[in-house]
C-alpha cells in the first residue's frame, strides 16, 4: 500500500510539472515559492511515512531444557600404571 501511494504521489507530481504553464520570473516572491515547495514536500513525506504501521518485533520464547541428571561417583579406573579410585561424573 505504501509503495502504491508513493508511486501515485510521484506520478502526480510529474504530471503536474509537465502541464504547468511557466510564468514570468518574479524575484520579489521567489522565496515564497521555494518555501511552499519545501513545506509541501515535507507534508507529503510525513503523510507517506506515517501511513505505514510501525514494525512489530517479536522474539521467540526461550526454550528451557532440563539438564541431564548427573552425579559424582567413585569408580575404579586404570590410570596407565595401576588401578585407583577416582571421582567420576556420571550422566544419563
């Protein structure tokens, strides 16, 4: 919808400029025309910009997974030289 409005606004501006009849240059009110053009452009830009709803950012809900049940157990292990008892973490 916003692209359509912007396209129509540009087309209308170009069409109005194409059929406008140029007048004699009037140095007394040159600032009036420039100011009117700037004000009109600002109003048109604000109207186009405010026509779209603001974006809504939705983050996915965090997923909490329970850690696996683990515990420490003394087990007999081979350390390369002899058998010894050592605490080992056991998880399921």
